[in-house]
């Protein structure tokens, strides 16, 4: 029997809907919000208002692109959290209304687990490679940097995480100091292609275990620029590419050192990366190089699945549907990761 899932993602500033049938993605529609670029960051109130405007048209387009009617939807999966509370409320409320109106079950999804399970999306024209359980996943985004031991689609253990800033935050904040547009990560990645990654040296944290820290790197970068700008006011403009290349190399090195240690200590060969920062060319290249060197089976998500999207929510919901793991009408959105089960 076919199982068709509608996925809803509204955790931050992208409204997304996707249709998935038996694990195969039929459509994945995303409506972005350009207004936040003006302010150099996401404005929560503006984001939630835009979600209210976008949610119905986005779902309608997703269904039409998939060639599916609402009568064919067997369940609706939605992001419960973590994320911006106002944005989450829009997606959760829509899912509840749809579930009531169509008398179908709904599945709550941890946004971060959705990123991990993006590796299990298949496409109509080809089956993508899937990691074997258990595997390690380096999850890196604007707000999270984690290493997860993934034992099954529903059992994931965080063995390392950031104790302060995440990798994506470090990129965005350092980019802002250099006067680069928001979001800073993609801009740094583009400029880094033209620079020397060994030109400048920046501080690397000494944190026990598999945990990460990026606040020290951010602070040292700020002081480094302050001192150099005092000597030469045009220092950033004259050295922008080298600064971006050196900063990116430092962040990637920090991420990879802990991942390599975890893979070695746990004796795991299937290594995946997910999240918005997994689109970074430096990180993707490092994963591939280390994989060849250490005999890993490496898994890089397609670029369209690195950002927030409903396809990953739909596939996570699909696994929950198979287990009859359904949410209730009392389910409330949760902004904080620690409040999610």
C-alpha cells in the first residue's frame, strides 16, 4: 500500500512543504523571506507573519507539483522544534487543522533529526546512497554544531555539541564584522575560493571530549581585525579573500578534528554530514579527503537538502508513520532543543 506524507517546515524564515510517497520525494517547495537581509539577521516577528502568508500557497504548489490531491495524503509531518516559536506555531497550527479536517494522523519531527534523515530521501529517477546504521553524522547549521551517533531513524544520541556559538554563527558574525552581507556563510565560502587558507592563523579551542566551541574563534578574529585595522584602515578590503579562506579553514579544522576522533574511538566507518553548513565547499572537501584517507563511507547531502526544507521533515515523518508514532492535538511547538523528547 502506498503511503503519502505531506511535510511542513517552518522553524525559521523558510516556509516549505513537500510530498513524499513510500520514501520517494515527489515535490519540495520552499518560499524564502528576503526581507531579513536588510536587517542582517532573521527578525522573528517578520518571519512568523511571512509564514502565515506563505503556508497555504506553498502547500498548494507542493501538491500540484507532486500530482497529488489532498485526498491522497495519508499523514502530515510537521516541525515541532527547535526554532523560532512564532514561526513554529504557524506550521504546527496548519498541521493540526489539516489533520482534523482530513481525519489523518500527524507526526511531530525534531528539526535537527530531520536534517540527519535527509540522507534517506530517494528521488523518482534514482535511489540515493544511504548510510548504514549505526553511523556518525556531523550536524552543522546556523544554530547547532553536533556529532550524533545514529542508531536508527528514531534513535540518535548526541555525543558532542557546541557549548556556546555554532559554526554557522561564527561564520555569520565574522562576516558581519568584515562588512559582508547576511547570511555570511555562503559569502565567506565564495570568497575563500580566491584566498590563501594558510595566510592567517586563528585561535582554536581546547574543549574536552567531542564538544565544540566557536566563541573564542569569533572573539580572536574580532581582536585580530581591530589590531590590524589600527595599523591599516584598508586591511579588511585588501585581504578579504585570505581572511575568508583562513577563517573557513580554521572552522573546518575544528569540526573535523572532533569527528575524526569520534569515528576512530567508536570504530564507525559510515560518516555523514548534514545541516546548512554542510553546503560549505571546504567542509565537504575535507569530509571526502578524510574519508579516502581513513577508509570511511562518506555521505554528503545534495545541496538542496542542506538548507531548511520540508523533504527532510516528510521522510522523518514517514518513519514515524510506519511505527504508528503519532502526535496528539495537545502537542505544542518547542523553541528549545532540550524541551523536545
